[in-house]
């Protein structure tokens, strides 16, 4: 499974949306179930699946798909 | 609509398969989400879990939920607010009790229950330490008491890990009154107080944190952001731990460990290297010792190897480095047939389900073959180096159980004795002669605290000779035992070869003139002696003594109990009605029939205190 598909699967799973609908517009504002609690679930899931540890700053800032991709890249994960 | 459901079922089966091969955060979430949206179409049984907590545990819930899904359940989770434990538990009208959960899952962190004990230990005087331990123990005591007043459902909760850094550093471990041992004392006292209540189970967080290290288990970042202590690395092991408890509490306990031989029990291939050429190195001896530990826990052992039988038996007989002996094995299938077929034979011979087997092999080929052709069997594929084999055997906790009784310790001995009985059978002329020659004695009585663990085990584990497959927890059984309208009976069998212990259970409900048999089961290894007929007759006798004129037997067909479909019919009951999934059979209790004497003639019945 490519990293991009993995990432989209995680988002689809956490927010219970169709994996094919995940794109650059996906953000805390566009997804209904994306709140502080599910955001934490998301961060934990990303850390688990990609074996990375986000900083406190990154944790609260990765609120949309492009930012997640960029931040993962900073940890060596290319999507 | 059918196509959609079919597609859904296929996707679910695929998800389960994926999960079995390589469980991950994603596979757990997938299963959990599918169960939440399509429980009915996927034919999953509803189960309710109530979560009480003083910390954030939401990331863990899909994993715990996913574990339930693998057992065939669709979990409905009620999650109480932070710090609502008091209001939920101590108020009988609370949402918690209205929800009527099948499980209580309680997560409490010591830092919140007792900030001083946890984060400012050095500020406590010796007296204050003891007082604080007492206060905490007393709090849990009241917690359990209040839950039990309102519900018999099992309670699963965490104990407390030892932090990576304790207040006094190297000094702490030098005294039993400082932080390290005080924490251990607290955990011990909590276990003790929980024994006052039935169905309270501890999730050993202390051990889990130890598994991957405190610093890999506790998430400092999320603790400060959201009071969420569990790190990403702990979520899977912690969730899986709950899975082990759910397995035990739902009768899905594995009964038999089947082992390959070459490069699994020893280094080398006996067919090529010869019985003297294979090596039992330290790694393999350690591995064999773990297998022997399972033997002593009452797990059956079997061999399944592609070899000439004589070669393998020669190793067992002549190699003095072997820790395992052939006598430890209940059966062995050493031949050139495919292993899936052999596993089916093993299950059939031992009279257990294929899904009670765990298969261990170092060969990818054999493991995949079994996964494909005998998917009910749990497969442990030995990977990497033999040094790591014993850990791979232990890590799944696949044989973990919530009881360890005398019957368990003696089970393998009994299988050994079975061989002895087979000799007697060959010697006698007819089955009846053989049965008389065994001098079977049955002890029949009402269940008390002494018999309860074993009876509960039977209720949970027995699948085939089980008329209704109703799974009661120890707490629920206790309620039956204490209720004047119910009787819980057991039957204990022994013969001149050995004692089989308690092998049968019957639960009767008395409704004025009618006695209803709500549960009736027998351990399959005791079949063939007529013990089931004896148990039934004695129960009818008791119903008669109670003043009943009719006795009804309930039968709920399941995938595994078709052999008892005609049991009541064969015992002269007539079919009364079907109520939903329950078949009700009825027998008129004749006032002039002495049911105490109608049992099979070759069984001598003793009462509970051993008298005729």
C-alpha cells in the first residue's frame, strides 16, 4: 500500500468518510466529525501507522490534508 | 439489495482475514466501523460496554471494539463524562445502569485519584502513605459494591504501573515503605479487595507498561494536551489485552496446541539428519519448556508432522536432551498427508472443535495452507530465529484463561488414562460389560462456592453437549445459586481408572408445578458413559421432591450442538412448542416412578457428601 493510500485510509477510518473523497480540500472545516477529540485520534493514528512522533506544535497545526502531507514529509514520510 | 449485502459480507470477511494476518490500527478501525454501521447485515450479536473514566481513552475504543468484532459482536459503547464516575456509579437511576451494560470498563489514572501519592510522594509521611493506600482501597471497595448492587456484569479495570522515575531515585527500592513498594502494595491490596466481589478483572497495566517500557507507553505530550496517557505504541497491546478477557468470558477458549516437529521442536530435519543428527539447542529446550508449561496448565498437546512416524518417535524415545516426552501428547498425526486434513482428524479424535486448535509451524508454506484450508485454526507462524520462538508462543496469550482448577492440572493425565480405558474396552465382550467393568461412580449435588469456578468454566467452554449454550458469568451463576427459585446441579464422575471430576451442569428454574431446565451440559470427554442420563434423572427426582408435576427441557440449536437435538426426545420428553429460537420439550413427572433409580445401571450414584 502506498503512503498516500495509507494516509487517506487513516483519514477515512477516523472520520468515517469515503476514502475516495479525501483530497487537498479535506480539512477541519470541511469534515463534519473533525473535532478536538477526533483530531487527537487522528494524530495518534498517524503516529502509529507511520511510526513518527509529532511535536506539540505540529500536533495542533495539522488541520488539513496538505499540511499533514507536508508535516509527514518533514518526518521522512513521502506521500 | 442482496448484491449489496453480499458485497458487504465479502468485504467484511476480507477485512477479518486481513486483520488476522496483520492486525493494525487501520484493520481495527475498519472492523469497528463496519460493525457500527452494518451489525444486522453482518449478523453480529449486540454487546454493550460501558466506559467509565477519569482520563481520555477514546483512541483505545476502536481497538477494544475491534477485538469484540473479531469474536462476532457488534459493540455498542456508552462512554461516561470525565469525572462522572461517582454520579454514574452511586446513583441507581443513572444513565450507566439504564444502559444495562454487559461489561463495565473502568479507566482511572493514579495521578488523578491521588495526585500526592503519584506525583508528590516525597511529601507524604509514613503514616500518610498507609492512610492514602487505605483510602484508595476503600474507594474501590465502594465502587465495586455499588456496581454489584445494580449489575452482575463483569468489571474490567486497570491496575497502576510503576513510573519510570520515582521520587527518591536509587533510594526508593531500598525500603518496602517507599514509592516503588508502596505502589506494589496498593496494587496487591486492590486485588485482595476485588475478591470480595465476583467478576472483577484487572487489566495488568503494570505488566503492559513493562512490555514496551514506560517511556514508550506513556504519552507525555497527549497527557498534557488532553489527559490521554496511552501512547501510540501502547494502544494495540492494551486493546489486545481486553480481547483476551473477552475471549475467556465468551467461551472462546482454545483447548489444544498442535506442533510441527522439524525446526520447531528441534534444530534440523530428522528425515535427513537422522534421529542422532538433529540438535536440541538451548533455544529449542526453552521452547519445549514453554510447551510443557501449557501441558501443566491443562492444554492438550498434539503433533502434526510430515515425517515417518518411527523417525519422530525415535527422537522422543532416545534423545536425552528432549524436554517433552511422547507421553505429554494426547495424539499425533505423523504422515505425508496435508496438514489441514490432519488437523481436522486431530479435532475429531479429541472430540473438540477445529476452532479450539492452535497450530505452530516454522514453514510459511504449511502455515498458509492451514490458513487457507482450515481457517478456523489459529496459526502461529514461527519467524526469525529459534531464540525468539518461545516469546512468539506466549505473546498471543491464546491459551489464557480466567481460571486454573484441579481439573485443568489433571486434564492431560486423564487423556493418558483414556488409553488405559481403551485397553479395558478391547478386553471386554460388550459395551455394557465394559461399562460395568469401569465401576463408574457419580456424585450429584447442588453447586456451592467450592464447585463454582469449575462449573463456570464448563458453562463458558462447553459447545457440543450443551442444550442451550447460555453463557453465564460467575456473578450470574452466583445469583442462580442464591435464588430459591433456581437450583444449579453438578455431576462428578469417577471410575476405577481415575476421576474425571465435575463433568456436567444443570440449571433448573422452578415455576410452581413446572420445573424448567434452562441449561444442561456435559463435557464431551465424559460422554459414552450415560452420565447425561444420570444427571437428567437426578434432576427430575429433585423436581419431583420440589412438588413439580412437569419438567420442561429447553433446546436452542447452535452450529455445534446438533448431536443433542434428540436428547430430550430420547429421554421420553414430548415436543411442546417453539418459542423464538427455543424448542421446549416436556415430561410428565409420574408420582409412582422412582427417578433416582432410573439412571443407567452401571453408574453407582452417590450424594454430594459421598454417601449412597
